C-alpha cells in the first residue's frame, strides 16, 4: 500500500479542526479551555497544498487545549461558553453558561493568545464546552432534555449565569 501525508506537523503541533470555505468572508474562531477566544478573517490564511504544515492558530497557555474551532460570519454570530471544574466528573456539575455576540471580541492576529471570553466563578477552572455560530443556539442534558440558555450578555469578560442542569452539548442552526 502506498502512504502519503495529508499535512506536515512539526514536533508539538496538533490539528484542532478543519473547515471547508466556500468564500473567505468569514471569521475563523478558536476558544480554549482557559477561556481565551481568538478570531481573525479567513482571508488572512493562504491556501496550502498537501505538503503544507497547516497554519498557526491560537497560542495555548500551558495545560490549555482548544475546545472549539470553526468558521462563521462575524456580523451576527453568537458565542456560547460553559464553564465548570476539571475536578468534577463529566456531567455532574452544572457550572455556568454565558452567551455573547462575537462582535464584542476584538479580532487579533494568528498565533496570539486571544482575549478572555468567560470569567470563572469560585470552583470553576476551565471551559467544558464552547460554540460559535449563527442562528439559535440550543443545549441539552446528557439524557437529551433541552436546557434553556441565558440571554445575550454584552460584556465580553463577564461571569456566566448558573446553568439549570448539567449541559451535555451545544448545537446551532447554521
């Protein structure tokens, strides 16, 4: 069998996501577990061939990981973040949920750390889930029961609202 690389990765590099763009009039968005958000225009990324090494995304702090990557029109996109404790078992702690407009966050250059998008409450130390997109955001518990999300908060570095139930996932219509 013949084998070939799809992408060249240097030591310590990791693929965190991929999107197909039909045009470059969108923002690429990264959100990390330590509540940093980075977005920049897709037009700032040049196309690469098979031997390319990808592109520099967000600069991660030690111990942080990317919890969301995607492409979205910036004009009307919403950001949903869910914070909790890394010491809790998954799905056992409600944590806090925050919704903000993407437009509240200033764009930064690629390979930077971004800006804070969620202020943790006492006992919270990481983002468990994040989603950015257009259309209504929806969430559910692990058993599939819908969870009401809070109203849009215009403050970009605010504390989230307590969640009524542990949230298992986020979805939106695109």
